[in-house]
């Protein structure tokens, strides 16, 4: 296991440390509904604030990826982190629903700017053969911090919501200081920009492999986010307590934290596309089997299955995207992928409950099984095209102008 992560550059470990510190402060969002209730916000107005929080996740990744390529990786990360801290402070002090919603947009928008820039910086600093390990380490850091935050959140909330906001602000600004002090600036080399790419997301949209991959990643991410939406509803409908839900969340966090470094070590000798396909199918089937669970032990078994899948694929999709990206557009490629994350989460949170309530739970579980498996196999079908583009023997022109070299990817998709 140590050999899997050994040899990674200093920047990868700085991003790992900063991400753990930052995610330790992921405390406010899980308790936001309770905080709004304590502020006297009517129940019918709470969705406006939650919707604003989701809307920020649709803007932040795209902006973060664009700025990472235009002004630099480190500067974008620091801007996002300082903006997140400001959003936390404004959310705590906002006097009414409108200002709470505006603060929520700033909080989620600024927070989601950081990931694309950090991912682009990792791609800059890590050699191609080590990217999979680096992105898995990054994903592991997110889970470590989130797991600890989950245990701290309830304890601190019982003693005052101001403690949640204080920890969030301190952890976010600490990461900003770490980034400013220890990370390289990460400015892209504009002299290598391919002709006609421009400065926007056209470089991503003209890439047929990315046009094929992003919808497939989107489906997988929607299904994974059902664990935040449909799992609580299913547990409630089976008459089980909130304690069961808390235990499932703890089980997921513990399994991913323990299993991910083991999985990346054991699976390092396998190509990443088959690994992604297998892990995605495990997630899809684990989520789908929630529909047949009705006891805490049965739910634990389904959580264990999709948690294993999560551990297997952790960081792999980001590594694939990093391998496909031209050097000058790494930020935008990561921004497009993480925008897909935000869109998937917004879709699952807004439409998942609607589908569960109107079409019935069985529809959601069958969708998870069939669509999730199909999306995973779709990524597998693109394996040859991805391998040709990312091979060390690929021609430089092929890597620099993917929109010309990979026209056959549309047919494969």
C-alpha cells in the first residue's frame, strides 16, 4: 500500500493534507435544514435556500475550471477557499430568506471552484503513470475529512450552530494558507494552446470522447447521489429510526476510508477502464438492491456493496479526464467533469424524490440497476478510443487536437 502512493510529488501530498483539513469543516451543509429552522425560516421557504445551494454547484465548477486555465491553479483555489469562508460568514449572519439564498449560492459556488483547479494542478505535477494513484489519494482525502466531519457535526450542533460555522471558516482559511504557502502557482503554458481552441469550453465540447463520456459519468453520478435521497426515504418507509440512517452513513464512510487505499493497491496492475466499469456496476447494483432491504442488516449489506464500488472507482474518472485533456485545457476538462457532478447531484436531489413519490420506489431502483450498468458498459465500449488517445506512443498531434484525431469515438459511443 505504501508503494502505491510513494513517489508522488510534494504538491500531491499538500493537496491531500489541505483537502483533509478543508473537509473536516464540512459541517454546515448536512445541518442546514436544522439551522434554518432555528432561525425561524418557514418550512415552505427552506427549499429556496436549498435550491440556491444546488445552483451554486452548477456555476462553481465551470468557473473554477476556466479560471484555473486563465489565471492559474493556485490563485483559483485560494479565491474559491476565501469565497467559501465569506459565504459561511454571510450565511450565518443573513437576516432573511433572500440573503440566506444569496449566501448559499456564494458558499456552494465558491466551494466548488476549488476541485477543478486542484485536479488540474495534480495533473500538471504528476506523471501520466502516477495520475491514477494521485487522484485516488485526492478522493481518499475527501472521504477521510467527510467521515470525521460526520462524527463531529452532531456533537457540535448540539452545543450551538455557531460552532459549525466557526470550524468551517477556520478549516477553509487554513487550506487557503496551506495553498498560498506551499503549492506552486500552476499557471498553464499558453504557448502550447492549440489553434482555434479559444479560452472557453469549446475545447471540451469539440472533443468527441468527452461528449461521449460526460453523459455516461452523469448517469453514474446521479445513481450514486440517490444514496443521499432515496436511502433515507426507504429507511423511513420501512419504519426504521434515524439512528439506522446514521449508522449507514457511518458504515459507508468507514468502509471507503479503509478500503480505498487497499483497492488502489490491489487493482493497480489492472487497466483503469475495466476497474471503473466493475466499480460502477457494483455501485449501481448496491443502490438498486436497497429496494429489497427492510432490516438494518439488509441495508448494511447494500451499503457495503455500493461502498466497495465507490472505493474501487475513487478518483478513476478524474484520472481518465486528466489523461484526455490537452495540457493547456486541464482546468476546463476537470471543470466540465465536476460540473457534471454538480448537475447530477442537482438532478438527484430535485427529481429523485419526485420519482420516488410519484412513479414509486421500484422505478427508481430498476433505473439504478439498468441505467447504471448500461452507463458503465458504455464507458467500457470507449476503452479502445481512450487507450489510443492516452497511450504514451500516441502521436503528439493526436493528443493536441483530439477533436480531429478521435472522430471515430462518436461511432463507438
